[in-house]
C-alpha cells in the first residue's frame, strides 16, 4: 500500500510522508546543560557518580558498564540541576585528538544516579522527538565528519562550537523531515539504521545545490531502515 505524502514546505526536500514533520534541529532540544567536575569525594551526602568521556562506550553509543566509576562531591543545587535522566544525550564538547576528534555522543541508559563532567554537555530532547533517533543523527554528523567543521582548537584542546552547529539552517532542513512522534508512532531503530548511518557518506547536511540527491535519499533509503506506523 502506497504511503500518503504531503508537501514538506521546503522546495529542495519536496514531499514527505504524512505524519512526518520538519523541525529545526535546535528546537528538538528542550534543555542543554554543561557538566561539572565537583570536588573530592568526602564519603558524606553529596557524593555522586561523575561520568567522564573516558566512560564512553562509543562502539555502542552508550556509557560503559564498568564498575570502576569516578565519585565526586557536589552541592545539592548542582545535583538537582545536573542529575541525568534516562535517554539524555551527552556530547563531548572539549578534548578530542587527531584520531578521535571532539563531538562524540552517547545515550544515558543506566539505572544508577549520576552527574557528568565538565567536558560534556547534556542534551535533553523535546517531547516530539525520540532521543534514540536524535542520537543517530549526531552519530551521522560525527561519522561523516560534519562536526569537524565546528571544532575550534586552542592550546592543544579541541572545543566544539555546538551552538553554531545547531543553529545552521542546512543542519535543520536536511535531517529532520522524518521525526517520529512518540505519542503517535511506533518506531523500530535497530542495527540496520546504524549500518546505514555509518556507511553512507551522503547522510550529511546538504545544500540546496544537492536537492535531487537529498530528496532521493530521504524517499528511498531511510524509509527502508525505519519502520514507522503513525497517524
């Protein structure tokens, strides 16, 4: 059965399936916070796990299952502000190196309470976007080296200009005509999606000069990787 289509409202994207929406990437993030390193653990109330970039299991886009995690001490207001929730996205904003440039992301999926160190930002998704899907978008950016366009290097440390990356119009318009609404859609996001993201050099933000190839990709390749049932 043919899927019903509608006009996306963006000339170079063309038609998209009904139930899909177009949003700016920046609007998909409801909250953004920088991390904190805290103080030395005291053994008293206020001690908390502090997740670091060293705890990234980037091969699985999540945090490691290690039992050897760092404990730091925080004031109550900091704990209240920075306590992680399931499906928060953590992005590496400072650090990196020649072989692993800054900009990697992981999804927090742990049961334990934890905060996060100051070389990361926490991104909390808006209600209309699946965090797992947004995470795949960031993986796409990183694997195709798009994030490297927003790296600034000072004194040997790479810093990601995340604000500029999220604000760019081409970032928004290419990657978000296929948002999945959590209330109206059921979505299977599996290893086939990751394989598509990692292996496809075309899955990067495009300009209007590449509108035909972008439209072809949106219509043919992505629907085969994602199973969506909605309105």
